[in-house]
């Protein structure tokens, strides 16, 4: 029994070493051939392994020094090979960190500024189903697009959802689990479903709670 336990531990350690090595090899940097498929892939940027679903790379732009975490989906359009109207359709700025398992799916325009960090499993999209016809299946109705802009210096908490038509100002905090739609100014804290301003920065006073 003891010999079997020792063998199991050694095998487990060996598997973990191999996995770390494979993840390192599979990480994509700007000098890799795959990076040339993107609209832009900045110096020092990386797609950490294992990668999530990524397609229509020619419409995706990744800025200098940006790290895209494991299992992140980056996509333009509904499926591979689709021709888009805007290039890039999804633009991620410089020195960003996109958290594990996040989804950024663009159909019209998603612009993510510089120095932005997201927690894990954040969802950002510029398209949503419509339900104008109450008798037709919602999934078959024509979707609607509206551009999304996330201001530089912002922090998006885990499991937050950024919906079409959202514009976030600079240095915005989005609380974990918030569902955000609308236009918001610089230096605010957003939270809730639907998200609203919880705090804002006031010169000379600092961060103050929003009055109900």
C-alpha cells in the first residue's frame, strides 16, 4: 500500500510538471506564427494556455503587454470565416489583464482601453437577442448590436456582464456579478442587477456614496 501511494505521488508530480511545460509551450506571444493571424498583436502580449475559443483573428486586436488568461473566448461574429464590417471588431488596449474563462464576443464594436483588468468569467458583448415579435422564437429573431466602450484604468469584477450599448468612463469599478448597460462617467463604482452608481469620486471629498 505504501509503495502504491509513493508511486501515485510521483506520477502526479510528473504529470503536473508536464502540464506546466505544455502550457508554457502553448502560450502564444507576438513572435509566434499564430500571432500574425490577428489584426494586431502587441509586443509583450500573450494568450496564456490553455486558450479558449478564438476565431476570426483578423478582426481581433491585442495591445502591447496585454495578458489574456486561460480559457478566454475571443471572437468576432457568430462563427469562423464571417466577414465583419469593422476592423478590428474587438480591440483590447495596452497592459490589460483578461481573467480566466472570460468571454469577449464582438459583432459590431468592442473597445477596451488601456490598463484594464478583469476578474474571471467576465462576459462582454455588443449583440443581444431581440424579442420584438412575441410569437416568434426569440433565438430566431434578428439580433441587435450596439457598440461597447470600456474606459482605461477600469476594473471589472468576477462574473460581471457588460451588455450592448454600454460606455464606461475611465477608472470605473464594476462589482462582481453586476449586469451593466448604459453610459456612465469616469471614476464611479457600479454594482447590482441592473447596475447603478454606488459611489463616485468627488474632488476634495474623495469617494462618496451615491444618494438613493
